[in-house]
């Protein structure tokens, strides 16, 4: 009887231990899946690495496009003009610099032969100038793009966690959290970076002098005069994007019974969300592009602030576009826009989510549960 009792106690103890182990594993998986155990620096690292990966992938395509445009229409890239440079994270307005005996701007470098296609341009640039030429102008633009990306993704992720959004399980009745967090984070990012973006310079001493002169001449709020077109595009884009992505992610995880998305799943859903949000906000992107170019040409011509303010209404710009080209004018450039947004979204969000998964599992293994 004593032996039987000891055996029963041993079995009961083993059963309880296994049950506790399973519960601990379930809790660990839940914490890991919801990214509730991430450190602040890990979110910053994930967004930074994702931003760099996106820029390294997308920039060569924009460099090739710019080089082909400059070769086909050299007068448009002469001193005093401007063009848009996209590094996969942000559109930057670049002023065309004058050509000197000692230096030629990268976008006006004479090719070994005329470019006949994007692939031909890519191969000729690499062959005659080296692969580093595919990243011309990138380092300067990253000064603004990486901090903006880190602020946006990190603050959005913290807001979602703080509002109790824990995919895939704890999301019932909380579909509003991702778009609200994304919009709030976008507002913070734009308000932080807009004064620096407005100066359209990459030398920090010039940035500070430009900002100081702008404040003295037109007041503090003049530093954010370029924020309205950006917000009108990026706020609805962010809301639509993250509502789509997080809803699709939750549905995918529940249907697969998984704790996290794979890299291909995260990239695929990120690209899909980019496609939907990009199409929905295309009119605002068209207006923002026109306003950026307008600002650049006025700055190049040293127009007065009064003249600049006289045509600053986004809605007026939209009406003018419709008046000149009909409603179709608000949807021009849909293919180039989607060719930028969809792959960039896939790379950025795929990298961000997978790095967060890695850090969360690493922390869960170490027994860290921060939130």
C-alpha cells in the first residue's frame, strides 16, 4: 500500500509538472506572439534595420530612373531646377546643383553610352561607374528618413501595446487600435521631421541657419507649412494600411493556428496593405508631389513668402488639377506609385515584424515579460 501511494504521488507530481510546463510554454508563446516583452531599443533596432534594408533595395531603381530622365531631358536637371528623389522611405526634394570644372552632380554624369532601357542603364552604371553609383545621394537623405521611420514605427508599436492590442488572441473589439495608433504616430513623426524636411538641405549647419532665418522672418509655425500636404496623404494612408495589415495578420494567425508570421507572410501582407492604401490615397499623393515641386521651384527662384503663401492651399491645388485634367489628373502616375509603395511596404514591414518576432522569442526564452 505504501509503495502504491508513493507511485500515485509521483504520477500526480509529474502530471502537475507537465501541466505547469505546458502553461508556461503557452504563456511564453502568447507573450512572444504579442511582442509584449520587447525592450524599447529592440523596437528601435527593428525599425532602423528595416528602414536601411528598404533603402538599400529600393534606391537603385530611383537612381536609374533619375539618370534616365536626366539623360533624356537634361534642361530639366539644370541649375535652379529640382527633382524628387525616393529612397524607399521618403520622397526628398533635391535642388539641382550647378556643374563645375571639379565636380559633376551624380544625376548629370555622362553615361558611356545612351541608356535604352532601365536594365540597360543599370548594367552600364554598374559596369562603368561601379555598384556604389546605384546609391548616389542615399546617405544624405537617410539623415531624415531613418529618424522619421524610427519615430513612426516605434511610437506606433508602443501605442498598440499600451492600448492592449495583443494579436492574435486579444484583439476582440480592438480593430480601432491599429489605425488610431498609426495616425497618432504619423502625426508625431511628421511634426518632428517636417521643419527639417522643409529646409531641403543635408548639411546640418545649413539646416540650422535656414530654420533660424525662417522663424525670424515668418514665425515659429512657418516651419510646419509643408506639413499639411504630407499629413493629408500619410494620415489616411497609415490608417488604411495598418487596419488592413493587422486585420489580415490576425485572420492568418488564427486560421493557421500560429503564433507569428513568417517573413514571406509578413512581406506578402505588407505589400497587399500597401497596394490597398496606395490606391486609396493616390489623389493626395499627386497633390503632395505637385506642392513639393512648386515649393522647390519657388525656393530656387527665391520667391517671396507672400507669394508662396498665396497658393499654399492643398484644396486649391486639387481643384486646379481637376480643372486642367479632369478627375483623371488626380490618379496620374498610379503605376509608378504602386511600384514604389508595394515592394517598399513589403520589405519594411516584413523586416520589422520578423525582427520583432526574433527579439520577442529571445526575450521569452530568457523569461522577460515587460508588459
